C-alpha cells in the first residue's frame, strides 16, 4: 500500500512527487531531509533540470544508509548499482527508468527524467523521487522551505522503542463491534447559527437544525443506515424591511453500502424533489472505489478499507506502522519521525497514567489539547474510552469535542465557534450484536441513478 493518507495532509498525488518539482527553488537552493535529519552537501549541490530536483548520487545514497561498498559504477555501461538489505537498484545515465531487483523479483520503474553526469563537477545526479519510490520510501516536497523529504519508514520504526499494550487492549475492545454484525440505535441533533449571513449585513441571524433518530446495521462487508431526520430553518432580518423565514422539512433518508466494492447508495425523497427527479424513491449511487482509485491510483480504496478495518490484527503497533507507511511528509518539521513522536506522546504505554481504574493520556500541540482515557474493569481489560479535545485558532475559530463509549453506549458532542457561525452537534447510540446482516444495496428492482452520470447530464443541459 502506498500513500493512503496523503490527500488529507498535502492534497497531492504520489505521481507529483516521484521526481519532485522544485517550484520555488533556484539551482543549489533547496535542501534534503532524510528520516527527519538534514543532509549536508559539500562538493556537489542539488540542481534543477527540466523543472525537476536532482541530487548528487553518492551523497544521497550515503544519506539513505548505503556504505561506500554498497555503491558501484560501471564506466563502460555508464550505470550505477546500489545494493542494500537484499534489494539492488540499477540506474543508467540518460535512461528514463530504474531497475529494482529484490526478493519479489525484478521490476522496471519508468520516469520522465533520467540520471545525468554534471560536466562541471563530474558528479552523477539522480532524480530523488524516483529512487525513493523504488525503495518504497515516503517522499515529500515542501515548496515553502524548498525541501525534499525522504523517509525510510522501516528504519524509523526499527528505532522505535515505545510499546502499546494498552492500545492493543483498546483495539480488542473495539473488535467485538466490527467482527460480527452489529446494530446501533440512537439519536442526533445539529444546530447551526449563521451570524450576519446576508451580504449587505441586514440579516441578523439564520438558524438551521437537523434532528432525528437512526438505526444502523454494520459488518465488515456492508453498512445499512436509516434515519427520520427533520430539517428546520429560521431567519430574521432587520433594516427597512423586516422579514421572518421559517421552514420545516421531513428529510427521511436511507443509505446502503457494499464495503467490498465501494458502492454507496443513498435515498431521500426530499433530495429527489430538490433535484426535480421524476421518481422520489430513486436511489443514488456513488462509486467510491472508482472515484478514489481514479484520483489516487489503482488499489487506493482497498488499501484504505484494509486500514480502516485493521485487517492486520497484530495489534496497534502494526496498525500504526501501516498508517505511517501511507503518510506523505509535508514539511521538514513534520516528517514520519515527527509524526511517530506525536503518536507516541498520546498512545504509547509510557503516555498513559493510572487514575483509579482508568488510564489517562494528555497531549498538547499547536493550540490543541487532547485527553484520551481508557476505562477498565479494574484489571487489564478495557471496556470503554473517552476523548476530550479542544482547539483554538488565531483567526478566532475554536472547537471542542467529546466522545465516549462505555460498555455498549456511545455519546458524542461537538461545538464550533467562529466569527461567522456557531455549530453544536450531539449524538448517542447503543450497540448490540445482531443476527441480521446489513443490506449493502437497494432492494431488487429499485431505480438506481449514478451520481456521476447525473452530474454530467446536468452540466450538459446547462452548457457549462
């Protein structure tokens, strides 16, 4: 699996990083950070060529942990060979590919640029992203600091001494709700108040509320969700004209999802009416697998699903390693090594402090305070958790959130306060095992409308 979480952290695709563009750098004016440590270059500096970042081969491989005996140069063939940990890399000057030979066999990785020899220094230069990808390292680019970041996640994890016994117990507690079919029943309410919503400033306040009950059936293969939501709006204005607007709309909705195929179906008569559909009971299909794979590469959805359900049931340490292998470093101050340290500050055994029959971990970082509590039965078995988080932004945005679950009952509350709006949301639910398997698709014979086809049709009709 490769770069699952990059979209959340940097919004880019791996392909954009394979030969890292140096968008804001001049020749010799960008830097390299490997495993969280800056690399110094002496006799040969990083260069730009074809709008790509190239690094001197010898210094780069040394920074990646290769010894002098691990790198060889064939003058006749004009090739560079690097070998470490049973994996051999072969690069040819002027050839837009790299050959990788390892335990799984041989593969050729193409690129749009090739290694070259700088005539001024007589040094071999390689596209750093190509090499990093061939070695299955994480590679990122920070345009603000003109820095290429390469992380050997396996090496970083090998140096990690933290243990996660308490989080293993927490995961074991959570598995009883995911391994078999489970039914969740509860209610929710969300209220949003918009301040000075009108462009001319005459609208004093607009209030929107969503309230309803829900029933959800879930398993590792499917999800079924039904709700009887009621949507209310109210707004008052001031000025030369006084106007009150109030509306109440029943927005009963249903959702079905086949987790294995990534197909999400939803139905809402209110939504169908808004879209002008002829049949109000139509189901709408969103193919998440095709959408995600199209955006981030083939296999993205299945990798995400595997991570979400922690099919690697070896424990929290394995799940954390999987996560870190999929995260693109976003800045020299937030490499894989830095992220591991942050996770350890909250989730390692060393982070938890005993408080009665519970174990509590606290964490503060850049305006965010987070407390994570594991409830126990007085021994080593975890039977619930609680999380409290607050965050404040210099812009005036503040957020608080609490979530807890003990035994089979869950509660959540979130509040957001901003200069333009306030929002509160509460939700509760009770979990119990169920002998009923969730439906992952609409009933047989139901009309299904593909959302992508619908959007293309609407664009075609409007001529946009």
